[in-house]
C-alpha cells in the first residue's frame, strides 16, 4: 500500500469529514441486520441464539483479531490506503449477505464484513490524533464517533423502508453497493498527515503490548468499555426486535423509532462527551474516565424503565436520556487511549483497546441476550422473554461505571503527551 510523502497532507477538516462518512457506512453495514432481524429469522429459519450470534460473534471474531495486524500495517505504511481497501472489502461482503440461503452462508458473509471493518477504525483514530492537537482531539474523535448513531439510524431507516417496500435481501445489496461507490473518492481525497515518527522507526508489537500491559488504566478502560459495549451492542441489536414483537409496528415504523432514537440521543451524548473531555480532561486527566463512569450509572435506571414500558411512546421518551448518557464515553476514553503510548504507536494501541472492547462487547452482547431470550421465551413468550433478557443485561452498565471510575485514579500517572 503506497504512501505519498511528497504530496501535501489533506486539510484536517476534509480528513475528518471523509472519515466520518466511512464510519457511517461502517455502522450502517454493521447494524442493518438488527432492523432486518425478524424477516431474516423467518426466511432462514433461525432461532434467537443463532440470530444473536450473527449480530455479534460472527462479525466480531475476525473483526477484533485482525484489527491489530491491520493497524500495524497502517502504522508502517499508509493509514488512508488501509481504510479505503477495508471499506471496499466490508461493503462487498455486506452485499453478499443479501444472497445468503441459510445460517452457515450468512455466518460466513458476516465474518467477511468483520474482516473488512477490522482495518477501518484504529487507523482512523490514529489519523485524527495526527491531524488534531491534544486540546481539540476529544471533540474531533467525538465528531468521528457520530458515525455510530448516524450509521445506526441510517441502517434502521434505509433497511426498514427497503425491506418493507421490497425485501430484506435488497436492503443488504443496496447498502453494500453504496459503500463500494465511496471507496475510490475517499482515497483520492484523503492523504496521511505528517507522522511524528517515520515508518522505519515503528516499534514492534511486543513493545506496544508491553507499554500498555504495564498501565492499569489501559486494562480498566478496556474492560470498562467492553462491559458497556456488551450491553450497548446487545441492546442496539435487539431493541428493534423488542419494539416489533411488543407493539406490532411494521418494519418501516420500527426503523423510524430506532433511527430517531439513535439520532437524537446518540448524537447528543457523543457531542456532550467530546465537550466534557476537552473541557474537564485538559484540567484534570481523571475526567476522561470519570465523566463516562457517572453517565453509565445515571443512565441505567432509565434504560430499565424504558425496556419495561408498555407503550412505544413511553419507551421512546424513557430511552432518550440514557441513550445519550451511554454514548458519552467515546470521545474522552478514545482520547485517553491515544495518550497511553507515544504517537507512532497510536493505531496499534487503539487496535489493542478495540480487541478487548469488541471481542467481549460486540462479540458477546447480542449473542448472550439472544440466548437468554431463547431460554425465557417458553415461560414468558417471545416479547416478554426478550424484554427480561435485555433488562438483565443492562446491569453491565453498572460494571462499566465502576471500572471507569477506577481507571480515573490512574490516568494522570499513565498519561503520555
């Protein structure tokens, strides 16, 4: 993957805008299965356990493990090239999901989506960290993280409308092909900023791991984020199914419900996190972890009340505030991880963090809730069985809050400027 050191670096505003666009497709392709879960389940003859595995484990298995070698490749070559090629790969496999005929083929295609997306996020974090000064980095990473609610909302709305009007297979094909279309303009527009250290000075993986492993804040941040993500990804995957089963809305209406929730709550929470990180964290490093800890704990009871609500209107109102609070962690925590190692190790450090976060959070969240729902359904029915499974999983937000609070006590000692 060639780089172009003699060409001027792309203005950082364009870099951030294009990375955000790619991240929107990252989550659009990743989350579209959640809105299509019920027609996919019926067409392919799946149970909730298999559906949960497709939503998490199938995607996260190679997504998590390949992120580190691809991040090392990005640190040593061109981060923008790694992102562009990865976008093309995951978009192609998303389109292939529309051709699946049974659980095995859908599982393999979801593995392929994970392979592609493994090269997207960590190099993007590093590009942003290279382009923006430390005092603006949390807000820049928060703007990038808007791809999560925007992509999730887009997947819900677009997937719901297409599946309602045509079928679920067409939704996968359309979304996958759209991602392929933007891969080339992304690479034409985005060039890597100058590095703090040239590629020949990149350090081996063992040294990056050694630096991170010696810092308690890394483990506490990683496992705290993993606990929160296990709950967050699980709820995000199963919430459309809960709304569909409980309130008898059609797919387009469920897409509107989830899309509006992701846009309003998710965008507000991520922007709030970026502001808090830059405002408080630059004064005292502990706030990069303590602010997310407080927000996790505050959001928990409202989330439980929303899951147990008996009307979709009440559920929507109860979900709005906690949906924002549980997104606050993104900007501050991602900024903190960037500052646990020297600049030339950033993509690899981010991938190490994402390995723990995604293998546990993304890999297990939807699967565990699906298995629990499967066990509860005979006693409580399909709707209430899923409702109680989600409510039980929400306890992980308390675990996440405790681990983040403990991390806040170590950040100042472990910080690298």
